[in-house]
């Protein structure tokens, strides 16, 4: 089976290669990844300029585009065969709660799910000293499961792994997407010529500690596995809207 591996940290990320190397045990891995870091690109698609693909070596390609571009081109490159599984990661940093909406790692898997291919995103909950081996080992378990059972159509798995050695991880939890608490989101500074510039993003955003969420599972030392879907409709509100008089 062909496994398409991509990420948003770029073709040189150790996390990408840890994932690809780990999955070679179970399938023919083809890596198609952005040629540079493309974190926070979400579901962006490059439509107003051409895309170039550079073959780095056998079964490894760098694209001057976004993670979603890579999934589309990767699937195209593999034609007529379709990837049996799409794996995105291993991201340097967690993708939980509202961050999921900004994440290129998650969106790559989302694109795969939209194509009807069993897909998952996998991220390390840390900022440094990444224990990629732990996540690569869990990715292997997921691929073995997906090979056997597949996934409901259009659903992807968002996996977040605590940055611990594998023997210190307390199994896994099926979770729901939690809630981020962002601090100062915009930082205003002055450049050397007196001009004002802005930098978006806070240093260490917090989260609401709520049982059953991705954040809670990882904080307790479990791998978090959240099923996600591309359809953002809220059925509960939709039902209550029957009473609205717009
Ligand atoms: Mn990233």
C-alpha cells in the first residue's frame, strides 16, 4: 500500500522523516512536503501562480506550495495509484483546540479525508527536545488499524502525543477538540527606522482544562486521538434555529 506523508514544517523537518521512516515498515512511503516551513497555512491552496515540484531523491518531493497543495500534487504524482493512507506530521508543537483551525498539519489530513482517503495528522505536544520516536511508534499503530478497519468516509484523526518516552505514555484517549485561551495576540514593536510593525501570536497560550478534551488527555500523559470532520455545521444550533424568526 502507498502511504503519502506530508507536513507543514517543511521537507527538512526531523519530524517528517521520523514519520516516513517509521511507516516504511508497513507500506511504500512517498514523501511530498513543502520546500520550507508552512505552519499556520491552514487549508490554503495556491491558485494564482504555478507550482514547482523538486525531486529530492526516490519517493521524496519538495513543493513550493502549501501542505494542501502537497496532498493534491502527491495524489496526482502517485497516479494511477491512489494513496491508501495520508499521514501528516510529525508536527513540532501540538495541534489541539482552536489551533486545529490554523494548522497546516491538520488541513493536509483534512484534504485527504475530503478525497475519501483514510488520513491522520500527528503532532508532538512540546516546543523543543522532541521525542519523535514515541509519535512515530503510535503512527505505526494507527496505520495498522487503518489498514484493517479504515475510517468513516470524510473523517480524519487528529493525534497529539505527549513529549515523553514511549514507556512513559499512558496509552491513548479518544477526545474532543478543546478550547484555547490566547493571551496578547498582537505584539506591537518599533523597527530601527522608527516604523511600527506587528507580530501575530502569543508566546505560550493556555487552554481550558476540561475533561474529555485533547488538552486534558495530553496533560495527563495520554496520546489524544480526536475524530474531525470537514463539515462545520452545528446541528444543535441548527435545530434551535427552527424557533428563530430571522
Ligand atoms: Mn508546523
